[in-house]
C-alpha cells in the first residue's frame, strides 16, 4: 500500500513540475530580416529540434520585411532580438539618439553583395564593367555598396550607364540582354536559373572577393534585453550556433523546417539557396579556422571606414558600439566539425 501511495505521490509531483518548468522558460521574441527561405533554416532547425528550449527559452521567430524595419521593431520593444544586416545597424547607430542595439553573433562572415552577369558579356573582373550597362534597384542593399566596390577597384563610373530597375524584373532584364550586369545578392543567381539561364552561363563577382571587407547579417539584441536577461542571450546564441552546425551537416533535413514554417516554399529551390549561402557566406575559410560567430574588431573598424565611402557619417560609431563578443560560448563550441 505504501509503495502505491509513494508512486501516486511521485506521479503527482511530476505532473505539478511540468507547468512549473514551462513557467521558468524565458520568452524571446525574435524577428528575422526576411521571409523564411532556405538560408533561414538554421534558426528554424534550432526551434523545431528544441535547442532553444534546452537553454530555458520559449522562442518565437517571425519573418521580416528588411533590416531597417527590423531594427525599428527591436528599438520599439516589439522584439527582443533579431537577425539584421550589420551594415544597416552601423548606419542606424550613426544617429546619436539611436537605441544602443548591438550584434551578439555574426552569421554572415562575408556579405552576400555581388555583381551578376552572363558569360557572353565578357565581364570577368571589376574593370570589365567599364562602358557597360548596369541594372540596379535604387533600394538594393548591394547597390548601396557600389561606391565602395568602384573605388576599391578603380572603376570609372562615368563610362557606365546605370539604370534604376525594379526588383521583380532585375534578373529578367539581364537574362534578356537588356542590361549587361546587375547588383544583387549572391543567392539571386537562382532567379537567373528560373529565367532559363544555365548555371554555367552565370558569372558572379562577389564584392568580398574584391576588397570589400563588410560583414553581412548578424544576430542582435536590444540593450534592455541584454541587461535584463544576459543568460537568455547567451542561451539563444549557443542554441543558434548548434542550429547552424546541424544545418551544415544535414541541409536536406534542415529544409523540412522551411517547408513546415513556409508551406509554399519549393524545397528543391530552397535547398539550393541554403547550400549557396552556406558555402559563400556562413561556413567560410575564416570560420573554419577561427570559429563561427565572432567578429575581428580590426576588420569591423575597416568595414566601418569603407562604409564611409558610400555613406556620410555624422556620428561615426566604433566597432565596440556595434558588436560585443561577451555572449559567445567558448571557442571549442564554435568550431565546426564535419
């Protein structure tokens, strides 16, 4: 009889413990800079596999509509953390009244900004762009860094015709030969494929291969959340890194998280997008050598200087205003093992 009572009491205590444990989870409201496409899968893998929950976090992840809007949403308090373009954060922090949002994890070790062209245009290096017709949406993030690219590579801009084209028709115009090249993200190469251009006919000049030292996107947090919940930020960073590593090891499996959260996504296209971004921007030689997620502060200072070529600073932030490594796990947890 006593054994039965003890068992019943133990079962009751366990049942009571479940809601108590659930109440202990720290809520984290996270917004990504863009919709749920293949390259977003590391975050959704961490969510679906319970990696955030293992860190004591109740995470919600929402798609976004761009870095500027996302930064404003974090600043307003609508979200605690988010992934946004680090260069957008640098410009945001140029305002002395801006909330001191900081990046806590670098995910894009190199920026995805590129020039896309076709083999028959004869453009194989930056100087070959002289005298050509460039299609560039005025609001394109890659185009915003065009002045840096041209200065570093001694391109005579005056010899070129630059057309303001719409995002929806950018790759179509290139495929049809109406422009010689376009500014874009590297992953926009897939849109050329959708326009019937074979992979072997696409030429991609990554700005990072030609002197542009900018980082890409990063996980960032509001100052209030960093101050009030430092352990939650550390846990989020640690779980996110695990999500990236699991995605690198099993990209096919990771795409299932994209399909789950974005049912209209084409898994084949998004898998290709994921592999492209992972190879070019996430898992770079620098990351393999020095670990995932950290920023070289000297390089970050240099990148802020480079941004000054295209953007007139009024209150230029320093590298330590933009990024802090204090929430990173030890190096051994950030070294990717195949």
